[in-house]
C-alpha cells in the first residue's frame, strides 16, 4: 500500500525548505541583477512621471533575471528562445532602454528624448531579440495579420462600413456614410489592430520643461495585428500586458476575454460555464500560473485557454504533452469561426490571397463548399486534432475524448446546414428584388434581412460551435445557441414575406 | 464592556496553534491512510496514462480519510451518511477500484481490464455505499429525473424538435427535420443528462498494447438526470466534479452556473449582481468553503446557491439553521421556472404523470391555472418558505425578510399575468389561422410568433422572477426583465397584425 | 546601477517585521477597543437572533477603531472626515447602538425596543456624524437624488409605466395598467431607491416574547437615492455594504455591478473585457484594497471603478493624484448615459428643474441640442477631463491619454448622430399617424417601434460610449455596440414600412 498523506507531507516540507532557501539566497541573487545606465536614467524621471508603469516593470521577470541567468536553465524551463545573449543584453536585466531604444533607425516613431533615440511603440521585432521562436510562430498566426486580413478584404469591408458608418435619414430613406478612422479604431480595429502612422512632431509643456514628441495616428492600440511604424505586424502586449508582461495574466482566460467574449466569438463566455471554467475559477487560488513548463495535475487541474491553445504542457513525470506554440491554430482541426461557414484552417496566416470559385475573397462559397486550395487538408486536420486530443488525454480516456469530438463534428455539420438555409432565404430576397445584394452592386450586410442572416452565422452558429467544442452547454441552446439558430430562420422567413407583401402594395 | 480585538487575537493564536499541530501530526495521520491493492494497481498505470485524474483524486478528501475515521466524528461534521462502514471500505481510502469495480453485475458497461471487472460510469448507486441519505434525497429532486421529465413529455419534445432540428428551405418554405441523438446530447441533454447505452466492444491500440473497451453512446455526459447503464438516474459528478469531488467547488456558484446562467434560467447571472453575489466574489478569499457544517458568519458572510438550497447550515453557537438537503426544492415555495407559468412545486420528482385539465402534460393550464392535484399545496408551500426564511434570518430581521418575499409574491402574480396576455395573443394567431397550433396538429413552438411567445415566459418572465427572488435588479428590468416582458407584447401584437395583413393579401 | 532584487528583499524583510510587530502589539491595541454598554446589550440578544450581522460588524473597522484613534492619523490616512469626536463617540467603537439609536426624534421609524429608542433605517444623516465631507459630497451626486430625479419626471414616468405596468389583451388590443408600488420597488427603484414610509406598528411573536415593530413600506431597499423616514436621501449601504462596511468590497467593481451591468448602463461588463479589468481580475489576489490613501503602483496596478471615479489616489512618493470624491461625476467630462443624447453633466444633483426648449424635462432636445443652462459649461468640462487624465497619467503618456479621449469625443458625436437618425424615424411614425406620440397625448415608449427607438439610445448608444470610454471593445461592436446601433436603424425602417402598409390596408 502507498502512503498518500505522507506524500503530501513531504511536499509541504519541500515547499518550506525551498522558501527558506529563497529567502536566504535573496541577497546573493540580488547581487547579480543589474540595471543598465540608460534604463536607470529613464527610471530617474519616469518613477515620478509615470510611476505605475515603472512599478509594473519592477514586478516583472524582465526586471529580475538577465539573459545569461535564463540561459543557465534547462531549455524547457526557459522563457527565452534565443540561443546566446543578444549584444549588450547578457548581464543587464531588460529595462526601459533595452526595448524603447533598440534599432532606432528601423522605428519611424523614433524621437530624440534627453539624449536618447527613443521609440514609443515596442514591436514584435524588438521582442524578437530574446524570443525569436515565439515571434516566428506568431507570424504564422492569423492574428498577426488581423489588420490586413480584415481591411484588405472587400467583403469584410462591406461589413465594417455598414457597422461603423453613421446613417442619416433623408426623404424617408436611410443612407450610410463611410466610417472615419477614429471610429474604425474604436470599433473593429481595437482588437484587430490599427495601422499606426507618424504624422509629425508636437512640442508639449511637461514637468521637465518643453519637450518634443511624435504625433501618432491609430494610437493608442494594442490589437493583435497592429501594423507598427517599423513595418512589423502584431502587438505582443495584446496578451503579455505592459509593463509586467506577466505569464500569470496571459495564462488566465481573462486575457483572451478582451476580444473573445462577444456574441461573434463567445469563447470566454462558453469556457466560463464549462466544467473546465468552473474548476478554474473555483480553484485557481491554489494553482501555479508562473511555472514553466506548465505541469498538468500539479500546477493546474483544469485547462485554461492557454493550456489547450498555446502553452508548453508537461506531465509530472516530465513528458511533453504539448509543445509551446504562438501559432495557436495548430492544435485546431476546424476554424469554428464561420466566414460564413466553419471550415478547415487557412494554410497561410495572410488570407488576403484567398478567392473562392465565385471570385469572392472568402474561404468558402456562399453555398458552403470550402475553397480547399487555400485551406489545410484532411491529413493536417487530423494531425492538429491529435495534438489537441493528447492534451485531453491528460485527464480523459480515449473513449471520452472521441465521444466529445464526435459531437463537435456533428455540430459543425448541422450549424453549417443552418447557415446554408439562412443563406437560401436571403438569396431568395436578393433574387426577388426585395433586398439588394452583390448582383445589384450593393452591400450584402446593410439591410434588416441581411443583418438577420449575419446574426445566423456570426452569432448563433458560432456560439453553438464554440459551446460544442468546449462544453459550455448554455451557449449551444438558449444563450445564442440552437434556439436562436432555429427561431431566426422563422423570423427571416416571415420578414421575407412581409417585404414581399409590402413591395406588392407599392 | 467586551473586548473585540482581543477576540480577534485569540482567533489568530488558535489558528497558529492548530496549524502547528497539523504539521506535527501529519506523519501520524499519514500512517493511518491506506490505499487498497486494487487501487494501487490502477494508479500504477494511470499515473502515466491519465495523470490529471490521478492528481485530482490525490487532492481529494476521499484519498485521505477512511470511512472509519469519518465515523469517529460528530454526525453533523460528517460528509458520509452511512452508519457503518460498507464491506471492505472500513480502513482503506476510497480510490479508483472502490468505485469503478463495485457491483460489476449491475453495471452493463463492465469490461475486463487487466484482471479487474471495471465499469466506466460511476453512478449514484455506487456513491450510495457511503452516502445513502444524500442519494435518496437526490432521488426526490426533479433534477434526478431530468432526462425522462424532458424527453417523455410530448409538449417539451415539440420544443426540443424545433430547437435542435435542422431546417431546410424548399420551394420557398422552411421544413424542420427531426434532430439526431448527437445533437440532442450536445444541446438540451448536456444539462438534463443523456441515456447512456453500451453498443458493443472496441479494441484499441494503447501504450499498454491492444485492449478492449465498451462502446458507449450518449457519452461523455454529466447531466444531472443522466440515465446510467446500471439503470440508475443522475450523475453526482454534475456538481461534485471528478476526481477531486471537492465541496469547495460544489459550494461556489460557478458549479451551478454550468446549467443555470442562460436566459431561460439566469439564476447565476442574477446572483452575481445581487448584494449576496457582490459579497461572495469580493470576499471569498477569506471564506472557508471546506467546513462541515457550514457556519454562517464564521465560514462565510453571504450565501451562495448552496447555502440557501443545499447545505447544512449552523450558527456559531451550533444551532442548526438549515438541514442538508439534496432534494433542493424543499426550501422553495414556488417553482419559479415557468412551464409556462410559475407554480407550486410538483409533488413528485417524476413529473411524467402530470396532466392538466386540457389533457396536456403541463403543471398549469395554458390559461394559467395550476394542476393542483400534482403540485404541493399551500401548507407545504408555507413550510418550505419558512425553511428558507430561517436562513435569511441569520442576517436579516423578520420585517426585512417578509418585505422581500412580499415583492416576490407580487412578481409571481404579475409575470404570470404577462405570460397569460402573451398566450392570448398567440392563441389569437392560432384562432385566426395565422399560425398553426395544437388544433392544427402542429407544434406550438415552431413559428416566429410562437417563438416570441416562448421568449415571454421562458426568458423574460423567468428572468424577472429569479431577479426578484434573489435581488439582482438588472434582470428584473433591462437585462431580459420587465422591459422585455412589456416590449415583447407590443412586438407580438404588431407581428400578429403583419401576419394578418399578409394573409389578407394572399 | 540600482539593485532591483535587493529592493524586493527589503520589502519582504519589512513585511515580516511588520507582521511580527502587529502580532506582538495585538493585546495592547485590544486594550484600547471598547464597546458601549448599549451596543453590548444589542449584541447580547442579536448574537443569537441575527448572528450573521453581528459577525459582519465584528469584522468591520468600525468595531475595532475609535474616533480618537482615527484622529491620531495623518488626514490623508483617515477614513473619517469629522474634525473632533462627536459627543459620546470619542472612546467607544461604533456599534449597533451608536447608529441605530442616534437622534431618535428625527427618525420616523423609531420604536421602543427593550428600553431603547431604535430606528431600523440608518441614513446618511446618521453617517454624517463621522463622515460629514463624504455626506456633503454625496449630496452633490446625481445618485443621491435618484428617486426624485426618476419619479418626479413626467417623461421618465412614461417609461416606468410602460415597463412595469401589466398589460391585458382585450378585443384584440393590448392595454397597459398602471404599475403598483411593490412592482416599482422590485424594478426601477431597486437601484434608484424607494421612498420608505412608516405605516403603523405590528406586534410579532419572537423568541424573546411579543414585541412591537414598525410597519414599513418600500422596505427592504438599498437604492442609492432612497428617501428615508428621516427625510434624508441616499443609502450609504448601497456601496458600503452592511454590516462590515468594507472598503475592500466598495473598491471592487462587483459593488458597482449591482446596478451598472445591464444593457442600459453596461459599465461593469465593459470594464471586465478591458485591459484594466483583465489586470484586476487576474492579479487582485496580490492587491491591497484596504489601504488609505490608495497608492497607485503599490496597492494596485490597474484601476477599478473606484480608482477613477471615487477614491483618494496617491503616488508612492505621496503626491495626490486624485482627491477623494463622493460626488463621483466631478472627474467626468460627459454624462455618457443618454437621456436621450449624451450631454455635459447637469449642474445640480437635483435635475427635476430641468426643462428643454420644447418644454420637456430632459437635458437635451429630442433633436439633440443640450439644454445648456442646466448643464456644466465647456470650462468645467475641461477641468473634469483634466482630473481624470491625471489619473491616467500614473501609467500612460500624455499622447496615449489624448489619443484615447479623442476616440471618445468622436464616439459621443457619432452615437448622438445615430440616436438622432433613430429619432427621425420614430418621429416619422408619429407624423404619419403610424404610432401615437406626445402630440396624440400618448406615451412615447409604449409601442414596438418606439421601443426599438429606446433600444437605440438606451442600449446601443450607451454601450458603445461606455466601451469607448473604458476600452472594452466588444461592447463597441457586436455586444450591443455599433453593429446593433446600425442594424436597429434598418429594423426600424422596415418596421415603419410594415406599419405603413398595414395601415393602408385598413
């Protein structure tokens, strides 16, 4: 027989011992931590000017550990992926100057500031100095292209224009005006990322006297696909929030909820009513969100968003359950987010080249068939599913996991079918001249019956699929789920009839 | 005069002393904890195969305390209700084998596994060995019959079919097809529970070589009224989540939120904007969710779902404020959930025998009168209300509590009245042949105006009542409350008119 | 170079030392804490009768610190604003009797209770004894007048009546009946506050024998603008929840969420998907919610509702970033909450005197122009904006902050424009006799097309503005944001057409 309580006791003893050692060792460790002269000069003023930022940074790991120290650890325990210290970074911690003055020529927002060439916007190219693997993985993530993938797509632009444009009422008719940049930045681009431009310089009267600063448009913004003044795409700070850059924050679903909670993509909302979400929020006070690698069963006992989609996960025995990925979609068989149907993930993070057979920049036809030449094939789909199932297997039997994903497969089928039916109803409106669509050279998103069609795939089908994928049942039924998916069709059908009768009276 | 701070000080001293004693005693306690040979054999492999489950279990109370130890406590401090140790369980902790190999003949999902007769699905009959009182209480809970109560009711089946069925668009008409089992399992039955069937055997290639496993349909599922392969009804793990079975988790409202957050039954959402919810989430880091009995004012200072509806609650003086119940409805005067009107609770947990005067399997008439012969009477209603009010009285005066429930009584009246008015509107649609109802042998839930009627009682009336019962004001007004209850009637009325005019044009 | 880790180490040492000192000093502190004889007598019974309340109070600061002790602190560390101890309160802690028996003549709900003149409802006038500054600030807060501002406004009353009134269906027509007091109390007045009246006395049979109590209507209620039996307005306990009155609770956004989460005013919901909300909920276990003053960067590293709108905020260096205010609106340039348009804040907390040029009791015309004589001017608006921006500056550069508020300015413009367009549509319905408005002496909130107009400004414009102000992007787009703001106009336009055609058929 095995002695379970004894095991617990040893754990406690170890924990105590480790704590004692940490305390004892602190002065020694402290001796090794060095802040560069440049950073110290930044802090000299900013401790007073923006004390909150400086305080955040002081709490950060970057303020405490040098690259050389980091490189002494086993690779699976490192948070840096560079093989050797970048020039000048070996023995100082990463502070203000290390990020905000690197490669000044590359940064169009560089300005002279107290003798330093400083840039406001730190970009993935800056982070690349120490985190090259993560940076290149993220470049394969659809999110890194979220600005262009949205703004350079003529169909999605129709949706943006109809959502963000101000409407006026003239002679009994509504007219939509083109949205302005500030509104787009406050709306879609808050998550997708803006294109930040340097528009000149401005002199400000500060506590330190007159100083010159760059004038930026599209700023502030921390969208995942931000186009930066140095030409790079993305904002690591979207998830690794400034200036503590805490892995504890990034690993909690609240970070993802910034952009994945709304009715279009209710992943967070679904998670929070799932068993996993229940365990997370009920027990997280006893979890370790800082540990690298992240050990299933020891550091946490139910997955968060990061566990399934991002983090390096190991077992207590040290076996790798999942490799770290910042591509994120490489553990997902389907792109559940319908455009307008759920489909296999695109093969490239830049989806601006996609064209379906009808000539539209969409990954599926309006009738549902996927534009397969631009999407991953069945083999890659299975590889990705297996990666995900290996994570499930840390706690669930194969039979459980297969049963779970069998339901998801069916949900993809049925929600796509319900999207197709809704498309047939709106198509019928276009055909009968009750609404103006592509053939009338009009937006397909700017009339009531078209918007009810948008609700069908953007809200109800997505909600149902996310709920099915993550086991948050409410969102598969009454919380924007199948109940709405069904009722909306009846609403569209009646509306079509009302439009038809109204037209006949004219 | 009394010295308050001194009292605090003594508490601290005691806490410190207790901590020291626990540490000192650990090896002694450890000596008493014994894992059975069978369970040890399970762990031998599963520590590697499904490490997360094993780790959860190790954290559980079941892994640490034997029945004999539990029986040495005062009855009100026990978590088991059995009077004497079941055979073989006296001196071992409850591990894998104790649950997954008990009564192999009863379990149709039993399969041979490394020399043991193992069943996948642990059922209330298995838990009954140590928790017979809770098991029999739960059998009186409507939830334990949630599968049959839903699936064997011809009216509710109409709703299921219209929600889960895929619709097609043929010759300008929508047609609803019968939903399949996987979809029902992913939708309504995720919470209500599936019927799990053994459909044969499958051989899998595992890390341990080829092994045979049962093929289960309706699996995975942890719905409250799951029909298990051993014929029993329910899944204790719906709330006591595997494999830690933590009372800390079950007592937090996040567990209930798995099924009680959506617009049909927004109990959790309401709670979270109530004073009680505010206190819970703001202060829970200082509460004790593990203590049995649960002491009001000491372990917690605002109720959670469990405090009012389930747990054994005592005062600091040791007086019983509420007895533990897994029947759950025995502290509730009303069944607030409208079907289609709020009504006194059914007398039996199996509601499939209910028939109203119109011959429908509903606890009220469509015109609102309750089918009293199947429901608890006024006397029992008052007993249940008094039980609840006694809990309120731990913190509130009688005048407060009576004032609170007076508002709820009025809310039940007015929301039932608003449901009746909506029913009259939809009845008028049926009478005028603008929609097909029971008299036309059609579903009463599958047309737009009918679904707006469903919204009235299933979403807006329910939301208003839950908000009134628990003091979450938003849900009584603008968050699916009275504002919607009122506006929806106007919408229905206009819709009826549009249907009427459309028909007249045909 | 500066040694960062050493700084951490010193912090730890200090913390340890402080802890030791606190423990050592406890008996000394305890010796100074004294409960009055009267309060001790209250507790004598209520420890048994309502143990939860007593336990809450024991945990409270009021039970531990006397006014004289509080007055020994630096003013910025005090939680009381009185300059000298009120009579009798110098050396006793504030217990039951100190609040519930003060000024018995003023309180109409005073009753004889075991030899004391006790009143049930403690009011801002009672709290005023020790917190006069906060009490007078709160009197300038719109919330303190929330009862009269709502109930004494003929336009808002139309909305209340249409929301809370029960409707009947007679001869194919809906008819709305006036709502009763209990319903209003359970609905709008739950947050706005009721008017509490003493309606007589009742004798109750208690555990202590027969006792007489006052009969109160409008009770229980903790709305922010409650009209109390002593004539005062407000309930400090709306935010400082009885009977612990914890600043830790009041400073967390859950307190505000009690009334600011619904679709009309989704401030909490927006906050929770913002960066600030993410940091709060991910890191709050390491924050200090008790400290006065509240030090940015030390006690918390992202703002909660209280940080921006209420609390005294200082920097680590001891500079005041924001003065404490219970007026709350004095850091806000705009009243984002549209009535029906966003507008500058009213100059007085009592808005019952406001009349726009059209003679309506509204702060703007129905066409959008603000009723400026009743509102703060541009100069005061800028002062308030600067107060808020100073808080932002603790962590953000001027360029960041200005960029942020530039987006908000545009959002105020565009959402007001979208409200105006919707108003033109409903005006057109009134003009064409398709709906009855003010000119037909009818409510402007009781028909379907009018309610869709209400949705436009009350839900979608408000949601978009709150999201813009606090950076919770979802609520600016798909979660009741611009997508709905746009789609609702199309829905209204089609509805107008359907109404028109229906009328033409009659």
